């Protein structure tokens, strides 16, 4: 049988005293948390352990005694051994360290059913009665602050013990924080050694931020309540406004940030590690977003860059319109030497040219107000870079609305002809589409129906190349716009969802996110127990991103590449990638 003792490195040279810790349930192992120094009163030790057990919820107990021999304390070891009668345990660990040696000697005192004690030295080689002891040295502060992965889904129950021995060790050290508040500068009757025994680790800045966060959360909650009341006004629930708010990226980002601020301003503390990391990621992401937005705003309002952008917008719109007109004139001729249906070609070309003229007239009508719109719209950049990108996406959608109209007209006309040809092709084969059963059934047609179907099939077939060419050209233009908007949406989604706080912990404090542990032989001297050093293996960066990525509205395509090609072939509409109704983890 092997007894594992997890021993903190900070207690290797502690003064003689009692070992305080916990036996791991279901496993033959113990976790040492602190050493209470001699002199002490046993009654005060029992009272202190009960008090710490009530605060931490950990079943603390006196595991045994620790002896570090010094001059004038030769009888200390026998005195500490006699304490097993005052602190009755099924096992009593008598750990001692000899001068000049790194290893420890551990004697395990067992109590049988009659109350008699039997001693077993770990250094004796008895195959039948030997109980081998292995000391696993760990850094107490890192284990206390670390979170072992994979974490439990949902809120963990503090009364339920994890099945893994390693998880129980990490959880025991993490929940024993009240035990580490006793340091050498306290005037109490007990003195102990642990990672914080040389003085409490504290930060004045952190304490000031905690005090300032209370009124700040109250203010943010009040502002959010006011904003929610404004959004719930009846006029904003009308269909046109509700439809526009669901399609505009800026409105989607506002609702998303409102949900984030509601999470941050909640007065309830984080229920578990997952919720704590989510709040940290949201806070850091919000601060980085606002910082980048302020930098962009300082660039926009410096050296009158907004006026420069406004002056560049009109020539760019005129240039795009001129290129579209030349493209339509090319399509109305003989594009690439193809023979088009001249009548349909002229009708479609003039129809689209008329829309271009309408669009240019609208742009020139709005030109005096463009600089003012950009100037006041630039103020929203202080809310974050994501607002600027969302606003840019909406502006691109408005400025390319004529391209969207061209695409819709061409796609609807092309789709109508494709479905008409497929239906008439079934007519030639004696088939028809059963709407009720959603399948193709056999059907008999008379001569008149076959004659009219042949005429319609011929007309649609010979008009299809002209329609398909216009559809192909405007679909390519539409895909360019959708691709640009998709890049903007991906950038917004990256800023919103990337776990900056978790990645910062992984880079600067890798022990905070542990994937596992590794052991290294620390000491294997003859006559002493085996000593291992437990080191924390940090979580992989890809696993950190996958585990702590903030849930966002999906901005990725719903369809696969095959489904996208199918939609393009049959003429179904391709919309931008952002969908407000879809939320992905």
C-alpha cells in the first residue's frame, strides 16, 4: 500500500509543530495545508480548526506532527508523538527531518479496533506490513489559484466531492483560503507556516477598485434600466422600426453590449469559475474595444480627416456609377462575343441604367449632409471599435443598395426561369410535383397541355442565357459586397468573443489555467521516503480559446459550401452573414 502525502514546499523548513490538513476521501492520500508551531495549547488548536472548518467548508483535521530538530529540543519528537492521544485519529503521521538530509522520515501510527497503537516506519522493507510513503511537494499559492481542467459544466455543488484525487487536492487547497490568513505578525496564541505566513499578500489598488465598483455598478444598473425603458416604448415596437433594428449591425451591437453591461453590473458575485472567467473576458474585451475606439476617434478628429473622407466619398460614388454604366453598356452589346436576345437585353439594360441614374441623383441630393453625418456618426466611435465597424457595415449596405437591387431583380428573374424549366421538363416526362405529399408523381397530360408546355419551354430556354448573364454579373458584385461585410462582421465577432482575460492569464500566469500536472523526482535518498515535485501543466492556447470564448451572435455562414453553390445555381438570395436570432457558444 502506498500513502501519498501532498506537502507544501513552504513548510519544508518550518519549526516543529502539528500538521494541519485533510485526508482525501476515497483515496489513500492526505493534503498538508499548514504547520502550527510549538508552543500551543491543544484546546486552542481544536477550537481554531473548528473555526476554519466552518469558514472554509473543508474537513480539516490534525494529520500528525512535524519535527525539525534544533539544539535544546531533543525531547520534542517524543512530546509530539504523545499528542496522538489528544488528537485521536485513525492514522497519525510522525514526519521528521534530519539535519544534513533533504528527505523526510515518516512513521505512520495506526489505531486498531482495541485502541492499541502500532508503529510502522516507512523506511523498513517489510513486504507484508510495509506502508510505503511518497511525499508530493507542491507550490501552495499556485495550486490555490489554479483551476484544473476540464471544468464541470454548470454551477458546481460545493457539497459534492469530485471523483479525481487530483481535483480533490486542488479543490481542498483552493477552499482553504481562510486558513492562510493567519501570519507571523498576528498577536494570536497560534503561529503557523503556510505560503502567506511571512505576511498577507494584498494590493491597495485592488481594494480601492473593489470599493469603487459598488457605486459604479449601481450607476450602470440605473442607466441600463433607463435605456431598457426607452427601448420598450410602444413606438419602437412597431414593425418597421423593429424590422430595421434586427437588420442593422449597429442595433445588434448595441443590444449585445447592453447584455454585456447588464452582466458586469450584476451585484451578485460570480457563482463559479466559468462565470468569473466570462465576466473577466467581457470586461477586458469592453475596455480594449473602447480603447481602440478612442484611438480611432482621435485620428478621425485630428487634421480634419472626416472632411477628407467626406470629400472622397462623392468621387468614389460617381466612379462606381460610371463603371456600372460601362458594364451595362457592355452587356447590352455582344459581351465576350456571345449572341444575346436583343429585345430582352435592351429592356434589362435600360431598366438597370434607370436605377443607376436614380441612385446618383439620391447621392448628390445627400452630398451636403454627408460631412455632418460622418462628423456626428464618428462620435459613436468612443463607444468602441466594434460600433465603428458595425456603423461602417451599415453604411456600406446603404451605399451599395442599388447593387443589392440589381442582384435581387436578376436573381428573381433567373430563379423564375429555372423553376419554370424544371417544371416543364417534368411535364415532358409525364411527371408533376405533388404539393401535399412533397414528391414527384406520375401524371397524364393531353395534347394541348403538351403543346403549350413545349412553347413555354422553348421560350424560357432561349431567353435563359441573357438572364443568366445579367444574374452572373450582378451576383459577383453582390458577393464582393457580402464578402466585405462578412470581414467586418468577423472582426466585430472576434473582438466581442475572443477571451482576452483568459489568454492574458495563460501568457503571464500559466499556472492559473491547468490542464494537468507532471511529477519530477526531487529526492530519493536511502533511509528516507521518495520525494516528488508536482508541477502544473498549463492549458494549451487553442483549448483556452475554445473553452472561454464568449458566446456571441453567429456571424458565420449557416450553409456549407455545397449548399451555397446550390443556392447560387438555382437563384436563391444570398444575405449577409449576421443573424440576430442565432446565438452560438
